[in-house]
C-alpha cells in the first residue's frame, strides 16, 4: 500500500469514475467497461504482490500494464468521439502516463532482482520518483 504506482492507480480509478459516471444511458456499457478496465490496474498490482512469488508478481504487473494499455486506447477513442472533454482527457492521460512509467520501472527492478538472484522474500522494492518525471 506504500507503492506510489498503486496509489496513482487508485487515483486513476477515481478520476475514471468521475468522468464516466456522467455517460448517458445508451453508453452505460461503454462506461462500465472503461471503469472495470481501470479498476483492474490497482487490483492486479495488489494481487500480484500478495502472491508472494516473484514470477507471479511480475505476471500480475504485466496484466495490470495490459489493462492500462486497454484503458489508454479507449480514452483516445472517447476523446475523438467527443464523449469526453479535452480537459478530462488531458488530466486522465497525464496520470495514466505517470502510472505507465512507474509500472515499467517497478517491473524492471523486479526483473533485475530475479536475474541477479537478490530476491529475498522481503518484497521491498524502492520506487524511483525519477521514473515519474519522464
């Protein structure tokens, strides 16, 4: 619960909820799918960590990254279809970009621990704020 990327993924869910809860009835399925896709990002980060296996943790982080990719693709389409405002898009996209860079950094650090054999069951990985400035 201390991971910045997990906290940011929760923020992305909250922002997604705020944007998509306003969708009209005929687009409720679209809104529901976007909310569910974003919801799975923070959930997979947490589930992977709780598996207590480095390989499974990496697997769930990659699933989380896939959900982020799905959500990013969708948000571009919704903007182009004028279903969300430019301001909503910019705020959402900026946070998603931050999460993507944080996830890439986390995955790289965990892969290094796996390759170098320095995984020691304490599950502590130092996040770098530098990755968030990309």
